[in-house]
C-alpha cells in the first residue's frame, strides 16, 4: 500500500490565541460551510480573530469567525459571522465538553486550512494566560534572541 502525501494549505491563523492562551491540546474538525463560504475562504477572505467554539445540544459550534461574502455570490451570499457547526466524532465532543466544564478552559480556533480538498479547522483546548505569564514569556524570548545574536557575532569573529 502506497501512502499518499497530504498537502495542507493554510487560509487563516489565530496568532493572538497563542499570545493570550496556553494551548494544552489541539483537535482537527471539519466545518459545515455553504458554497459561497468555501469560495471566499479559498480566496483568503477568512479571519479567526476573537473566534471560539462551544458545545450546545451535543454539537460543537464555532462562533465569531468572519468569512467575507463572496464577490460574485449575489443573493446566495451568507452572513459573515454566522455560527458554524463543527464536524467531530461524538466521543471527541463529549471529551471536549468535559474539559470545558473544568474551571479556566475554553475552546479556541487556531487555524483554518485545507487538507485533502476539505476545509478543516484546528481547535485548541486553552487556558488563559495572566499578565505576568505574558511578561515572563516575552523576557524569555528576548534573552533567547540576545543569546542567538551573540552567538552569530562570535561566529563571524566580530566579538
């Protein structure tokens, strides 16, 4: 049996989520879209900023994802911020429901991408960061950047 390569094409990323939250687990989910939404996403007109997911009536729902109306869509266009159903297995949904019930956990949309011709969304189980956590991470990045810069200068023989 020959293993075929899966190509992923990323349409939108939520970089702010990695700044605002600690991502503990990620899940891949399909997303129920209308035809004009698919065309608009493929044109790069999607935005995941401030988007999150929730569980209602045993279904996983994606909120606040902005998909711009398709230019040639006329009367068949959609509401840009409508709620969209995520396509996941029941056991995954029940596991997410148990995690979200715990204090401090939420579901955040991380990226919107195409995999094997289907549009998928990566959902992260996230805990909110405190201000001091963000400061610690920024200081750590800055010190790592300084170390790398000093190492590069040393290799060039400038120090």
